[in-house]
C-alpha cells in the first residue's frame, strides 16, 4: 500500500476566541453582545453547571440569560485519555489550536491533515442554536453575521484554503437564512450548518414548506447543508437513568432519523442541486436504511402517505436520491468500510473531530491507514480527500 493521501477532515470544531464578538460585531451591539468572563464552576455537565466563586476557575460565555461554561471535553486534544472529562477549563489550559487558526494549522500538520472544516464548538453549538435561543433577534442576527465574518475573514482568511469556511444561519427566519447563504456564497462559501431534526428545536419540519426559501438559496449556490449529530439539541437514550455511555453509543440514531426524513421529503426532486452531509454519524447503518426506505415505499404505499401531492414528490424509490445528494462521514467504522459497495465509494468522507474526545488527533494518519488497509488506492483517495473536494467545491488538487 502506498502512503495515504493528506486528509481533508470535514468535521472538526473550533472554540470561539474571546475577542470574536467584541471585534466582529458592529460597535452599537458590542456592549450587549456575547462576552467571556472567568468565574468558578459548580455542578456537572449533564445536570447543570452554575457560577460559583469557590469553584474551579472556568471561562464562561455570558449573553442575556445564557451562562455557557467551557469544559475540557470540548477541548480534549492534548490531554491524557483519562483526563478528558467535563470539568471547567480556561483558554490558557487548552491547546491554542482550539481557538487560534495559526496554531490550528500547526496541529493539522502534526496530524497529516491538509484541510479542515470546523463546526462551532462553544455556545453557538452545532448549528447555531445559541443564537436561536436569545430574545433579542436583532442582536442575534448581528451575532450570526459577525460569526460568519469571523469564520470567513479571520479563521479561514490567511490559511491558503486549508481552513474551509462553514457558516451558521438565523434559524428563526428562513428568508433571512437564505439571504445569509447568498451573502456568503458571493465570497466563496459552500457549506452551512443546519439541524438534523429542526422540530426538536421548536422549528418547522423540512416537510412544511417553510424552509423552502433557505433550500432554494442552497440549491442555487450549491451550498452543502451540513448536519452534525446533536444539532437538534437532543441525544437518543433509553431511560432517564441510563448511563451516559448509552447516549454516546446511540448518537448516530438522529442522523438515521434525519436521513429517513429527507429521503421521504421529495426535496431532492424539488431542488435537484440540494446536497446534504451528515457529520459524525458514521456510515455502517446506511445500507440497511436504504433497503428499508425502499421496502416501505413499495410495501406500505397504501398506508404510508404516498398519495396525492406526496406521491408526486416521491416518484422513485427513496434510495435513488442518496447517491447524488447525500454524503456520510466517519472516523472509526470498520463495518462501514466493509460495506462501501452498498453505500457508494463516492458518498463517504473522513473526519478527525479535533479537538473533541472522539478525535483521533494526533494519530489520524495511523487510524486512517489501519482502517483503510484493505481498500484500494483510488478508493482511499476518494474517502480521505477526493469526495470532500467534490462535495465542497474546493480549489485543491486541480
């Protein structure tokens, strides 16, 4: 086997630096905008954390009624595995690559990563829920635009294309979301965050038609809709007293539910250029899902809602739309690699998840080499690099 190609990771994270909103918000909003303060911490990640002057020093994002602590699990890279817990952390204690693009590039070099796309890692959360939840929507919209300006001009600006911009939208207004898609597409952005299950955030479903202005903008500009596990602010579990390990194991369930929703939505026929990317959901479950949606489409057509307008929207077996519209993403999924022929070798991308607990940093080259040991060179290139270049319209390898 030849040496593996340099990785393009389509799912990493950044911790928003303390200066972000003070620098990128218009002056009239800065006093009321998000700020970082240092205080002690009390409680735990799952049951709620509060400020406590006697607790461990922690950096908190503060905005309106929000108090969001930075915890070590969000900036785990560089810590021993047994110390990647959920205690509070300060910016000085984490690797600067978590929040500084110059140091991020250095950590990418250590990890055999050529290019990286980062989701929000702090209070904005995986699709900008942190902006959605605020009362002052004028200020929230200004913060969305400030975040995107930071993302494009500061985080990615001097990276020579190695840091790939991923923007957020004002989730509370699909037309404003469409405007933000077009504003950023004009400066070369081809990726946006969205919720895997928007109804879990109290938002309209993808079936409602209310999101169509946003979908039109993504379709016209070839902007990829990226849905990270947890972007619905929910995690699947079995009971209130189940251990956290149950949640962590079942995280892919939301991606599976979301993909089912989209395959039955008719949106791919309505918007033929629409492209979805599922981040951190792994891929081994995809072959059965594609088999099952087709069985339901055929076997259950009398009771499955495929009549009238719905029948016009989904005129072909739902799996038909997967190949041209959907990408899966993985970091460790041996079963998925054995199922590549059923998934499609052009529909799989790779991630390193820096700097989270699941990250393979700084050993991603070793992990990728081992898991793709039985894969031919052409397929290895597609998975580690080529599919991401095509998906995100990257100016690499040309």
